[in-house]
C-alpha cells in the first residue's frame, strides 16, 4: 500500500526531453525553490513564483543539454533539445 501512495506523490516532469516548456506535477510550487543546474553543477536558471504558471516552466532560453531540476531537496534529470 505504501508503494502505491509513494508513486502517486512522486515528482513528475514532462515532456522530457523538451525544448520549450516542462510541466511539473505532484509538487506545491508556491512554497518551493526551483533551480536548474547543468551537469557540471553550475546554476543555469532559477525560477521565482511569477515565472511558474500552473506548473509550467520555460526552458526555451537554455542551451541543448542535460540538466538537473532541483526543487528543494528533490532532484530530477531533464534533457533540453
């Protein structure tokens, strides 16, 4: 039963790969710090509340590559094409 509950609350990021926007599900975006890091650990983009509309993040200004999306202590790999 706990496995089912954990899967329901798992952070979901889609589409992945993306080139314009990514959507985030199962997270309270109003109280979270959201950052994108390149694979060298450098901060590529930090989002504030006004840039997040209905869980939608713009990634169109980022170079193609792999990134780590970090929301507080939760991380997810995304690919920008």
